[in-house]
C-alpha cells in the first residue's frame, strides 16, 4: 500500500519512476534498480510504494490525469481560436495520447510497457477514459453553443464523444501501426469521418458582395 507523501514531492518521485520504466523497462526491473535510478535506497522506495506494480500504477494514474488536464486546456485554446471542430478533437487526442505514444516509441521497452499498462492498470484506464469522454462531450457542447458545430438532434453529445474516443483508441491500436509522426493527422481524419456523419457544419454566411452579385 502506498504511503501518503506531500503532493509536489510525490509528483516528482512518480515522474522519476516513469522515466525509470522508459529507460530500464518493466519485466527485468527490480525495486533495487528503480530505487537506484531515482537516487533512493530500496528501503526508501518501499516506504512510498509496496511493489513495482504499485509504482507502475502510480505512474499511469498521475501521467494519465496530467495528460487529460493538458489535453482539455489545449482543446479549449483551439476553441477560443475558433479552429475547425476536427482540429479541436485532434488536438485533444494528440495531447492525451499522441505525446506519450511518441515518447514511448523512443524507448526500446515500448511494447512491454504498453502490455503492462493494459495488464495492471485496466481500472485506472477505464476511469480515465470515462473522464475524457465527459470532457469531450462538454467541448462538443461548447462548440455547438459558439456556432462552430451543429449536432443532429438524434445524436447525444455524450454518445458522439464516446464514438470519437473509440475512434482515437482505434487509431492508437491499428495494425499495421501508423507511423508515429502521422498520428495527429489520423486523429483529424478520424474526427472528420465521425463528426460529419453525426453533425453538420454551420451554414456559410453570405457576404454583402456575394448577395449583390446574386441579384444581378
């Protein structure tokens, strides 16, 4: 069982542990190895985490939550700039998933870390996915309120958010794998495909010049 520590200190420790897993992998890593990487004794690390699994779950919890916060803020910034809805959605998913996937791709232990996350952290991942769905639904509603998007009455924003999130996870896991540099482009293509099956762009406003030409 983890021991409570001050939030800033715990956050720094979990970040060091995250870097340790990227550098050393998971399967052959021992708590002694991890402690040495973090500049701690094994006893000190056990004071904070009961096991390697416990430490790994802390990484997934902290990193995932931080990425959700950053993704939400990035999407809100894109909305404030009145970017295309598909760009807003692609920004959200690229910050939530793409950033870590590009980082993970640089580790020789990428596959085992990914497999370990699905094996050990499924409840955490489900909870975080549920939160991301809710935030995306709020963003879709905000875009609709701003006149950037018109969701069909037959489609609930929560359902549309879930479909988009399913699409993003499909992009992440597709085979053959998408080149890592092309992730954000595929997120956008996916968003366009799903959004405009369920929503309509706002009607283009006629300018005075185009109206006068039409009257001639």
